[in-house]
């Protein structure tokens, strides 16, 4: 029973994905490669949901488990999932890592998805297909109890969506939002976001981009440039981003 409680608790954290401090980070290099990292901090959700657990579960060895690990997406998936993937999906998974840091007793629950793209084409393909390596089937393959976790869906996480359109070149990085797809996403998850708002949980959202050359132009009004003009940050929160999705758009020339 204790194991069941813990599985349900962890599943709730994933499903309750609106209670996440989110950051997307892009590190571009002179050779045209780029490292992309999506950071999800669910620690606030932990601090809220832990109060729902009985003391017997909080005192269990499973609840005391601490994790700080990095695993490759491809190697952590079972053969049954590998067999459903095509060559491009396999290559995508092999160049992507999942980093997990968890300490429930200290209200820590963090996860990152990291990918290394060799060039602009690789980056474009990854950004348009990241949802394929975080699909229901692949996520559920990692969870310990299929009966209790069948509703878990990593793609509810805001950044792991396909509603962005990209233009990427050697010296440009453009993104715009497809309002039709975005509106469908909001409608589907409206109840979840309203619950987070009712619980007074703030949901910061940050974009960090680092470039090998000074930025020549950026059109996002919230963008803040570093002193050397090589880095830019855009900070808002999920609620404001939902009200004004254009805050997630940018055109950067460097």
C-alpha cells in the first residue's frame, strides 16, 4: 500500500505539471552546434501535495529515496518501445538525456531534458519532434506500475508541445506560436491551470539564450540583453504567457 501511495504521488506530480517553474535554455556555439535544455522544477508542487500523504508513507524507505542521476533517453527505454521507433527517432533519443534530482523529504523534485544538436537542421528537427521522445508510451515505460500511472502524460508540460513554428539558420533563431494549436492546448488543460491559480502557486517561465557572437537584433519586448550582447533572457510567468502568447515569440539575429 505504501508503494501504491508513492506511485500515485509521483504520478500526480507529473500530471499536475502546471505547478512547475519552467526554463528553456539554448547554448549556441561557433561551430553551429547548440545544446538545448528544458528545466522543470516541481518542488512547489511537492510542498503542496506532500501534505496529502499519511505519516506512514512519509516515514517509508521509498519516500526517503534520494535521486540525482542522468540517463540517456534511448538506453532507458525497453526494447518494446525501441521497436516502435524509426531511425530518426532513435537518433533523436540517443542524443537526448533526462536528468532527475529528487528528495521528497526536502521538497525537491526537478527534471531536465537535454539535447545536443550538431547544426541548425538538427536543432530544427529536435524542436519539432521533442514530443515524440516524451510521449505517453515512452514515459509510461519508465514508471513502475502501469495500472496506476496509465494517465500520466509528459506532454502536458507546456514546453513539450508542437505549437511553435521555427526558422533557424547559421545566424538567426526565430520562433512564433501557432495560435490555433496553442488555443487547443489551453482549452484541454484549462481546469488544471485554474486549479494551480486557485492554489496561489506562481509559475515562473524563463527563456535563456547564449550566442557565440553579439546579438544584432531581437524583437521581444521582454528581452534583456547581457552587457556583452551575447546573451538574452526573457522572463514572465505561465499565466501571463497564456494571456499573451506572443511573449513566447522572438526573432533573433546574431
